[in-house]
């Protein structure tokens, strides 16, 4: 049996994103979503999420978009803040003890804000996959212990499902997957799906391959988010009928 979690990222980032994700949940097309607690439409998202108890809702940990919930001074020193006091994405960040304390405080505030609004949290992931940077592992461990949240997205696993890239790149991905899974599972004690990929790669693979072993896969999508119009189009189609392996849609609550 193939278990599929379809997670709508960036919930709260815009009204269009909120509308698209909740529309798909009502249609039974996606089973999970992750909220950006510092996003401009968070309050609309967190209230509407309570209407979908069959779905799971996680926290989309964020240090790359929108205004921080906490002090911005240390983030400014590390060039993570724009002149408009908004987070900005940086591929390379030099971690320091002060910066790590600031990120821990910001992520603590983001998780606490979701809980304070009465929404149970199923798991963690992050904007631009920043939570997979290994130097942030101590902060994830702190959040796990502080809030008793034991599930997290793994960024890796795509090398088995994607035909893109050279053999060398696939081998590098496999090595990175092993190290990240070891840290997430053995060192931090999180539970993750077996594999992860985006909605298009996942549906393409499962429409052309039949699996024989049980597997749980998370498919990431961004319905309603600018630049991801094709995600919503695919999810509104009859994509399920093309999946060759017997499957069921589950949420992170069932992982």
C-alpha cells in the first residue's frame, strides 16, 4: 500500500493561498498544510483550519519571508532583514551563538502563536527548507522537547523518484539523505515520511511505476501561491486515477 501525504505549504501567506488550500481540503485533494505564523493572513488561516479536523496542520518555520515576531536587531546584523524589516532568504548564513539564540526565540514564538490560537500542531517543516540545515538541529531538538512535536519533513529521498540529474548528483543526494535521516531520526528523535518530493515529480513517478513495498511519501505543493499556478491545476484534475499503485491519502496525524 502506498500512503500519500499531500501538504499545502505557505498557508497564511496570502488570501489566494488560503482559499486554494481550504478548497482542496474540502474536495479531499490534499490532507495536510503548514502555517506561516508570521504571515499577513495567519489569523484567517488558523481560524478556517479548525473546520478541517480530518487534516493535519504543522508549522512552516520561517526566517526568509515577512516580518519577524521577535526582535530584528540580530537578524539585521546577519543581513537576514530587508530595509522594510522583512525576512529575506539567504542561501549562505554564518551561524553564531547570538544568531542561533535569536532563531530559537523566533521559531519558539511562531510555534507558540499557532498553539495559542487553539490549533493542534502535527509536524514541522520550513520555508525554503531551512530546517534541513544541520547547524539548526539543536533548535529543532529544543522545539521538539518544548512542544512535544515529534514529526518533521525530510527534504530528501527525491533521488529515487526523479529521473533528473546525473548519476553523480543522485549519489550525492543519497549521501545527504543518509546523513540527514540519521540526524533527524537517531539524534533528534523525529519521525518522518519515507520519502519526499514535489507534487509534479511524485505524480509523474507514480503514474509510470508500480511499487511493491509499503511506502509513505509526502508530496509538497503550493496551491494559490504566485508562481505555482500549475500545482492548483494538477490537484483539481483527476490525478488519482493515474496512480498505478494501490494508495490512500493520509495526514501527518496518521504517520
